């Protein structure tokens, strides 16, 4: 993507095939997407072992069917920070200096920070920027996974924001005029994104995931971690009480955010779309719907994407929602190219 | 509808990746012409060195041969001059009349009643410069004076030029002969005698 040598802007190159990689807690999710005449097609999908950020980074060898010249990466680490920041922005500037961003995100110098302008304030109004930060060490670790050869890293996003691109590809038409909430809930971290008429208005991260629920069940029921996972999967036992107690602070945060958005934006959040590993738990969506009194609907990042024959197995298709960030990162790469 | 992306990679961390590596492109775009130029320069340098060596060798050979060539030219010029002289001399020699045959023919032709008192054959060359063999050809002049006597003295004197020209050598040496003068001889004698003088027209020699 270094287009200096070719005399073009880096972002202007048209890419036909991209690999999306999500370095998640339980697995590294990899997809290969092909774009042809505006149509997206899934040409490869796989789930590789999770990376260990505490170990030395070795070159990551992707399967041959997932090879591509460029890769769009998503980071799912618990230390990531995402936030909408509202601040004065000079007319000629598109973003803030890193020092100011670090202050607004409340992170130290050992964090890599970046921001994207969402809405420029008129007159003395503050501008709204979508900002994110991840530890520098983790950035270096991820880059060292691809030191040379394909895929060359083209972008690195926080997974809690990358999945929005996948949602927009799948359901943009459905909520173009509505206010909605997206929740991507993973193993240890969940992100929520409020959008009004297709524009991001609020983002947040919650230290809450499947692991939180398992730990609660382990504590409440006195079972081991494996059995707790099984109970969560098959709902063999009524765990509503445990779910309600552990989700109370989460639902409270979501409810407050929802009310804030509805008052601030003058709208009504019509639906909550859930994705991620937690959305596969049959009990969770129902509990969430009961708690925030809003319709909750799972969605699949494979919607509106053509799938090459024999690419996605039945088991992988059931797990498709876990690939929202990987697919979203690749789709974002196509939009930027 | 596009959604905002917060890319945390810096521009310096982006790198090119394609079917053709940047190194290969660099080699293709930059190094190949340089190598080609270097190769052509080497070939031209070798050619220049070879030509320079050949030139040096040729100059040495020329230095050695030039005096010989000059000598050859001088000798050739002398040879040409000698050849020209030889041709001139040949022209001169070829224009020589045979005096023995000329006098023999005249002796055989003269009738008994005619007595020569003077026979003069003179030769000279027309040109004072001799560029061709023709310039060396001799021009002969004949003067015959004598006495004719007898009854047919006058007739014999008149016919003498014609009789002389009938001889082969005389005809080859002179174009024409004419009776320049004839008069009756005095002295009181009883016989009929005539003094006569026969001269030739100027003619370039070429008897042989």
C-alpha cells in the first residue's frame, strides 16, 4: 500500500482481494473477500488459534486459500479504548494532535491513538470525532506477525468499531432513517455503537463477555468452566437470575446511553442488533431484550455477501457472527481503496 | 453508505505488496538501463581499444613502409621519364631514313647522261620541345645539282624528279621533288648540256 513509489495516494489504490484478520481472545478469525463490480464475495474463511501477546511475535502463516497481497486487521484486546470525543477543531484540520487525543481518551504515551472526524462543528460548536487507542506494544506485536511478504497490513482497527462496516454492508438500507444500537459481544469485551440515520453518535466499550457469564455461573452454580459453558449453550438450567445479576450494570449502561441518545438526538432507538460470540447464546438476546425493553435482533456479517461454493461449512456458518470484525475490517479496506 | 474507520496504522508502517516486488521493479526500472548502458559502454570501450590498437599498428607499419613507398614513387617517376625518353628516342630512330638505301636507289635511278655535281641531304627537327615521339621525327631536305648532257639532256633533267620518286626509299623519304632550275650550260662546247637543280619539299622523315 505504500504508494509513494508509484506516485499515488496510498488510499487510492483499487484492491480486488483483501484478507480480514480479527485477533480475538479465543481465536484468530480470518476471511478473504473479493470485490468485483461492487459486489462482495467470500472466498475464504477460517478460524486460527488465538495469538498470545505476551509471547514473542513470529510470522503468521495464513492458509494458502486465504492469501492476499493486503490484509485489514482488527484488534480485540481488552486494553483498547474507543470513544466519541467532542472538541473544537480548526477548520483546516481533519483530526487532533496525538497529545490532545491521548488526553481526551485518557491514555498514556504508550498507546497508539487515532481519530476520524464524524461531524464538523459549525461556528463555535464542537466537532465530533470517533477516536480509538490500543497499546503500542500490541501494535508492534501485530505488525511483527506480518514483517514481509503477503499480506501487508493495510489497516489496523479496533474490532469494536470494525464490525460496524460489516453491519452497514448487511443492514444499512434497513436502518438508514432510524436510530439503532449495535452490540458486538465477544469473549471478554463488548462494544456498543449507537447510530442515528446511519451516522455514529455514540460508542462505548464494556468489560463484559461470555467469560463474564461463565465466571458468574461457575461462582453461582459451583460448576467448572467447561460445564458452565455447556449450560450457557444448551440452556439446560434456568440461569436467568445469574444472567440478570451479571448483566445489570451492562444493561444499566446501555439504558442510560439509549436514553441519552434519544433525548440528545430527538429520536427513538428502534432496535438493537447483536453480533459476536455472545449473540450465539440463546438466552442472552432474550434477557437483553427484557432488560432494555427494545427489540433485539441478531444479524450475520455474511448477509449481502456472495459465498463461493463449499467455502463455509455448516458449523462455520453457525459461527459467522463471530467474524463480524474480520469481515468489517476487510469491507472497510475496500471502501478506503 | 460508508462508515467511519479509525485506522491506527501510520503511513510509515504501510508497505507495498504485489506480484512484483519493489526491488524487482527497482531493478527493472533503474538498474536494467544502467546495466544496459554499462554493457554497451564496455562493448564500445573494447571496440575503441581494438581500433586504437589497430590504428597504432597500422601507423607503425606505415612509418616503416612510407620511405619505401616514396622510393618506389621516385623510381616509378624515373621509370616513367625513362620510358618517355625511350619513346622519344624510338620516335627519333624510327624517323631515320636509311642513307645507304636512299643513295643506292638514287644511284640506280639516275640515267647515264646525268652527272651530279652536288648531292645534299639534310635533316632537322621541327619542334624545339619534345613531348611526344612525333616531336622527335626528322624532316629531310634534298638538294641535287648536276649536269645533263646529250640530245635528250633537257628531257632527262625534267624527268629526273619523277624517276627519283619512283624509287621506294626516295618516295618514302620525300613527298615531292621538283626541278628548281635548269639552264643551258655555256663554255663553247659542242655538246648539248644543261645545268639543273632538283630540290625536295619539306617533309617529316618517316622512311621506315
